[in-house]
């Protein structure tokens, strides 16, 4: 049984990779030769309409069942995310049933129709099946959600700091009002280039993603990113190319930057001493966006580095390792 599953997995991976290569080639060939409009099925339809007098292609041909989908990785930890791709003539009209309950928002990355799907850190572990439908074709893609193995962290912190930040209603309201809405932004093209960069040189990881955090004996929060302890004044790099959506001081998170990398993927940088970028600015991977500090809810110099897909925090280590987005 296990062997059979492995064989099927291997076959799906190979098929997926082949289809991506073939799909990207098909799409770029078709676009450069002007055979189809860039994205719009309506435009493509009007083109075939104009050509119908001299062409043998039937106008009413239903291509919605002509697609192939694949996803990575097939085993994902709680707090991870998935890349779903679909190629073929019916790629733009497929419907997806996401068993993890998150909205599926499609865009393009390197010429391939792509959606990024977060897996909540509270998702039940176990096996799930994605169902992709188009025309009379139904494709099912299995995934397994594994335990995130989140550590518990107990901190003792001066209550004057917690009262003015973590436990302050106004500080939390400010974050929800200013920063939270940014997570919903969606750009339909992937803007990242290659594997994501660690945003600071040197230092060490002082708190892991998803840690279950107790402060002064009470449960305080789940830690939405990873903390990189490093000297104040260390340059903070844009982990990848994209557009700055947010760059301002917040009581809870100090000097805060959010960069959109497209397809609903964003990286977040907290507690900086200085901000070197402004909202709306395009940045390249490796550009300095600010300097490490200890502003907001922080007891010492460090960079809090986070990532969101849609409205959920995901493990930024997945970006740095290239596990889900190898290119
Ligand atoms: Zn942190």
C-alpha cells in the first residue's frame, strides 16, 4: 500500500514537472506568436470568432476539461503553505475545492497559472484531498498535514513593557487597524526572483515560528514569525523582490515593513530602529529596507521576520529553504 502510494506520488511529481515545463513553453509560444490573448478567455473567444470564416476550429468547442493540476509539497507541516499550479487550455476556468478552507486566488508565476495556499497552524493533522474541476474532468490531489512541532516559550518580562505593548488594547487596536488590512492585498503576478534571502547577516534564531508563548505565567500569543537576534544597526535586507505595502511605526511591533511578493505572499519585518523605504516603493532582493533595533514589544535588538499567505502566518523558513518556491 505504502509502496503504491510512493509510486503514485513519484508519478504525480514527474507529471507535474513535465506539465509545468510544457505548459510554460506552450503559453510563451502562444503569446509570442500572437495566437492567444494574454489572459482573457473573452478575448481569446473573439479572436477565434474573427478567424472562424477561414478556420476549421469549431467556435463552440468546450476546452474547460483540458487541464492538468499539480501541487507541492505533498506533505506540509501546520503553518506551512502549498503551491498549486494548473496548465492547459482549460486552466483559467477550473474550480478548486480546498479541504483546508482557505480562499483560492489565482495568478501567474513564470507563465504558469499559480495559487499559493496557506495551511493554518491550527489545521488538524491528517490526509486531505484537493478536488479540481473543469468541464467533465475531475482531478484529485492528495496532501498530508503533519504536526508543526511548535515549541513552548516562557518569558519573564517587565510589566511596564507588556502593559504598554502586548497587553495594551490601544496598541493591539492600532495594529489591527493599520497593519491587518494589508494582508488582504493581492497582486496577480509573482514578483519574487529565486529563493528568498535571510534578511540579516549573522546572529542566531532566538524564537521559532509558531512558538506558543507564555509571558509572566499567562498564555500571551502564538509567535507569527521567527526572531533573529543580531546587533542593533545591522542592515535589514528585503528577503526578495516586490513592492513595499507598509512602512511605519506601530506601538506593538515598532518600526514595521511589509513587502508584497505577489500572489498574496508577503514578508514582514518588525522592531527596526530606522525605516529606509516607503509604501509604494519597488524593492529588489537584497535592498536595505532599514536597520535592526528594539522598538515595540521587544526586550533586545533583534529582527522579527514573518511571512503571510493570504491572512495567515506561515513559516518563513520555507521561503529561505526554497522548499515550496524553488524559483
Ligand atoms: Zn518576534
